C-alpha cells in the first residue's frame, strides 16, 4: 500500500518532463510562459539567478544548491539581474537565438564566462487535466527550498549531482535516469514544504500532524469504507471533537469535505476506464446507490458521472 503523499501523487498521474540543462552567462534573461496542469521546477546546479513569478511582488534570489517549484505553472522570468527590461526575452526567442535543438545543453547569454556561468536544470511535472487536490491547489505561487541538496540529506545531494551530470548528456539512458530522479525530487520538496512552518499559512499543516496523518492515511488506504468523523477520529487516536477542531484548523476544511473531495478524484479516474460502469465507480468510492453518488459528483464537479465519462473518453479517443 502507498503512503499518503505517494498515493496523492500517483492518483494525480504525475509525469515528469525535463526541459534542459542550461549554461547561461551574463547578460541573460528568459521569460517562461504560463502552462496549465503543471508544476515547473528549476534547480540551481551552479551559480545563481533571480526569479520573478507572476503574482509575486518581489523577485527572489536562487543560489547554487537551491530548488524552486512553481506549482501552478505560472508565467515567470529567470535572469541575471542585469537590466532585465532589456535582457529578459521570451523563451521561444532564447531557444531560437541559441540554436538549441532540444538535445544537450542550452548555451545562451553574453561573453562574461566562465565566472558568471549559471547552470540550471529545468523541467515540469504534468498532471491529469481534471485532477485536483488541495495539496497542489493551496501551494503558494513559488516554493523555494534553500540549499536543497544539503537539507534533504546526502542521498538527495548525490541525486541532484547525478541529475546535473545526466540531464542533456548524450550517454545512453541519461535523460530517463534524470527524469525518474527528478520525480523523487518533487516528492521530497513537497514533503519539506509540508513539514515547514509555512504549511499552516496555506492550510496544509495537517499533512505533517502526527495524529491527523494517521486518519488521512487510513482513509486513503480504504476510501470506500463508510467513514464518519468519529471513525476518522478513532484512527487518529483522538476524541471526535478534538479531531474535528484540529482538522478544521490545520486543513481549513472539515474532515468529511476532504473525504468527499478525494473520493470524487478517485471517481473521475475510474470513470475514464471504459470497463467501469457507473455502479462500479459508485461502489469503489463508498456509495451504496448510483443516485447518491451522482448527486455528490454533480455538486463537486459540475458534471453528471455519465456526462463526464462520455465526454472525456471521447476526447481521449481523438488524441
């Protein structure tokens, strides 16, 4: 059985994509456009740069060893700090001017090298178009993990070095190795954020609470069970009242709201399988009748189960 975070990431159908490894030299700047259903990431393998994200007032400094994740795929700019109004150019322009063909290292910028070289490992993680979970919806516009390799431990530091060596390398299997390792990086980074004090501000600290996670883990392992607040509280080893109050405080929603929301995510995934009937899906998420399931599904998603199933299976067939 998968643990709580692993179950969420797996159910959301997370898939990693590495863009490139860069070698930027001053002056340089690149504007990355927004992209839906993705979480972007940049790891500073060598050197430093500034990052400004749409929706944030001030840019942040990303230093060697730092990792940033842009959870909602927002437009952002990476630059050296030198006259950004002149040096920050659209990503497509940078790719064209550099002659980058999609393989190897993206080399771009001025002649100030090698002292000012900034090496970034850039990529994103895509999610199923209809996938939703509060864990990602509530993350801030930017997650900045400073000195990431050291903070995560020796094994992660070694992993990051290996990604830096493999990404864009021409050795056989290098891109796949870097890609799979990067997926572990995202899970580790999210875990680090959930364990930080910032998680409370964004309504996510329940994922690191030792009691609440017992209840969440029990629910995720058997979402089809007849869950009540009392049963969840028992799983957490708490009284019903204490559990309900703590859950609301740390998760900014009621326990049963969370149960319903995640059940509907499982239902959406199950509905996309042509083999499953509406009754099959209703049963797998804990509803005794199709009508009860349909009412909740419509309220949560805006679609009837049949309408969602028909429309999305048709869309996939056209891809």
